[in-house]
């Protein structure tokens, strides 16, 4: 009788082990991925935040096995993160310049860069402002004490804005009144809170703050800055190329392009 209990325990252990192995084999045969999600890391310009969050939902509805991780910041900072080895699968920039720097370093997979959208530079003021300029030259008016633009060294919106101010002959007169923002959305925030008298922003961002800001110049003069194009591409060494290609396909699908249009982006015809 002293040996019965150990035999029962051993028998139970064997039965449980076999049951677990059979269950795991069954899961593999059925293709069940109960313990695994593919992650897709996307670094995108801050001005793409709203449309990309909507496209993410659209994508995950059709790809429930992929978990999309979105990271938004200025294109320059995102490019620096990728250069430093950040685990990024897709890069969407607000400037061809930032994408080109990664291409030159062979950090973007060959043949994956495409232009997904365009934008415009506008002048915005706080919603209760009485300032109504007829042209960019009016920004030199002494009543305009502070003007916010993105940092030209790290943000495409700042680079484009500085180009506009220089080409219209305004830069030298207002450069001491300039406040630099860290990304495109911060330009909108400064103006909406009345912390500055005017700002140069993307037209898409100005749309988001319609209750707190108003657009007083709807478009920069033609040729006053390089054309605003948003490139997207797959970062070389991506862990899940199939998922990356599928997400970019979603961006360029009819639904994806409609979402970009809804947020004011200019879509280039194929």
C-alpha cells in the first residue's frame, strides 16, 4: 500500500503532460497564434497623426494578427532616431529631404519610397485676433510681436516656413520675433492659446484648430518654398516585410487616400 500514492501521482503527471502536448499540437495544426502578435512600428511626421490613427484602425480590422505601434514627432527627430538604431519598420516624413538622407545611408529598402500626400503653408492667428494681413509682408507690422514657426533645423514645417519668409523678403525684419516650435502641432497649439500673434502652419493643422485659430493667408506664394511632399518607405532590415508592405498598401488604397483627403492633404494623382 505504501507504493500506491506515488504511482498515482506519476500517472497523473504523465496524463497532464500528454494532454498539454496534444493541445499545443492541435493549436499548431489549426494555425492558432494565441501567444503571438506581429508588431509593426511606424514613425510618422506629427502632421500625419490624425489620418494615420484612422488608417491604423482600418488596417488592424483586416490584419488582426498585427499590432501597429505609431510614433509621431518631427521628421528630423524621427530620422535621427532611425539613424541611432531605433526599431522602426516604416518611416513617413513631411519632407523628401529627411527621407533622402536615410536613402543615402542605405537605411530605406530599395524601391519602397513613395509620395503619399502634399500640403500647404498658411498663416494663422488666434481666433479673437483682429490682425488681417493682405500678404506675408504685413507680418512686419510692429503690432506683431511674436511669430511661431517650426524649428527649421529639425522640422520640415519650419524649413518650409523659413523659405517662405526669406523669399517674400520678410525674414530679416521678423527673425528676432520668431519663436521656434518642436513640431508642426506645437505651432498650432501656441497660436490657439494666444501665446503668439501669428504663426506659419500646415493647412491640415489649421483645419484641426478651426475654433481656436483662423487662417488669414490661405496659401504661400507659388514658388516661395520647395513643394511639400510626404514620402513613405520601409526601413531596411524590417522584421515583418509582409506586414509593412500591407500597411503601405492600405495607405494608398482608396479608403486610405480618402482619409488623407478628409484631413486636408493634397493627393497626387497616380
